[in-house]
C-alpha cells in the first residue's frame, strides 16, 4: 500500500509542475485562475499523501487551512474577473 502512496505522490507532483507552467504561460487570465485553483487542490493532495506516508495526523489542520484559503482565493479572483474589484465600496 505504501508503494501506491509514493506513486500517487509522484503523479500529483508531475501534475503540479504542469499547473505551474499553465499559471505562468496561460493565454488568458481565466486560465491562470483555474490553474491557481488546481494548484491549491494539488497542494492539499500532496500534503494529504505525505501525511499518509509519514503516518501522522498532524497535517490535517494544515490541509483544512489550505483548502479554506484556496476557496477564498478562487472566490476573490472570480469576483475580480466579473466586476473588476473585490470589495464593493458603494454603500447600496
């Protein structure tokens, strides 16, 4: 079973490298936002697999924090792409 975790970690690491390329080279801003969100998912996956390999539960809080930050960042980027601003300054 441990070999499966190592193989999965290698596959996710290679996909992480591809996502970094798409983040830098993306033709549009939307492609870069999707790549950034996918990088967040990949990071959570890498930390989860490392937690399984090391056989510890100490990384579970890190996984939760990274997931929340990834979601908030994606929501902020989506709002920025839609309206051009993240925070509404208009009191209406």
